[in-house]
C-alpha cells in the first residue's frame, strides 16, 4: 500500500476509533498516527489470528475495518497503561 493510502486509511480509522472510544480526538496528525499504528496492529492480528495475510491492502472497507479495530486496541492499551484517558 502506498503512502497516500496509508494516510487516508489511517485518518479515517483513527478518527472513527477516537469517536467510538469516547475521546475528544487527537487532531488530524494524531488521528493519522493512531490509525496507521492501528493498521499495523490490526494487520498483524488479522494475519496471525484470521489467516488474512493482506488485510490492509489499499483504500477499501476491509482495510478501514482492520485499521479501526487495531486503533481501538491501541487506544485501549494506552488507557490501560496510563490509567487515565488516552494520551497519544
């Protein structure tokens, strides 16, 4: 997946995750970072657990869902570690 696709998927997934996880959002750059890291986490988990080796492969609904789930896992993990609302 090229850089622009990662940024677009990251922005969508990061924004969705910050809204669902009751955060105030992290700004455009923060949402992109959360979404891209979430895509890496979600892609790894989808490959390992669901046998989907190319789960994040462009700007499509599957990639956005996988990145969204990964971003929610990232935000939940950060909240668990910090003991308070997510700080990214």
